[in-house]
């Protein structure tokens, strides 16, 4: 290789140093105790040992592993519309997280409500102790204690992108806990559906 310019030299040496630093850093990491590496705080702690700030870790994570919210916003900024599956994942995850955040001592989950035609429903989980009987012979049964999971419906969600959207609210606690997100979502996503076909229906006032 001849006629190397100062720019070429800078590029070569910068690249070589990066490889050297990377190899040395990896050898150091191989000796790291990973027993406490079970959450983000563990990553911050190890990064600090190597002089890497929490801010730098957060910046890299945001680029390398963007949240669904970040992915969706980037998609919108690029002028693209989310798919049916992407929007459904976003709605269900965000609304569930809002309920868990507002009512941390209670358990919530999405389930399919057969009584309402297999609607995807978000509800509060109740565990009820009961006894089931298992037949062990022609004339004998064994009583077995067990728990039954029951749901108290809070809201249900059905929609088809480019067509219609319907969110039914069955419990006032859901409306209060999630109203800010619901207002935000309507502003952001109602244009994905036919005009007048983005509906949020309150279904508890008549009960």
C-alpha cells in the first residue's frame, strides 16, 4: 500500500484501535460476575465498573432495542402506517400497563370472552378456591382443592385497520385510569379508520 494520505492513516489507525479496544474489552467482560445481571440496574452497575455512564447505556439501548412506542413513533415520523398486528400489540400492551401502573396490587390480563362472541377483553383476575371431584372408581370420588380463575371485564377491543374501530368500556375504573392514553390514541390513530368509524362506547351506565 503506497501513497497513504493523512486521512487514510487516520482511518486505518482509528479502525485498528477500535478492534484492539474491542478485543481487550471482551476479554475483560469474560471475567465479569454475571450473577446479578437479571435486570437493567445490573447492566448499569457493570457498565459503571468500566467507566460507561448510565446515559450512554440508555442511548445505545434506545437505538438497538427501541420500545414498541418508539418503533411506532418512528414509523409515523417516516409517514408509514402501522399494520393490524402492530397496532393491536401496541393497544393491548399499553392499556394493560396503564391498569397495572394505576392499580399495582391487582392483577389484570387480556382474554377471549366467549360470552361476547370471542371479543378480546381486558379484565381483572379473581382467583376463587373451590373443590373438584375426580372419579377414582365406579362408586368413589376424590375431593381435590383447586383454584378457579375468573375475570371481571373492564374493556373489550375489536378493530380492522382501514375500516372500523370499537372499544367498549365496561368499568368506570378503566375509563379513569386510561383516559389520557385513550384521548392520545384517538388523536394519533383515528385517521387509520373510515370517517366516523372510530368508536369508544361506554357500556356501564345502563347496567
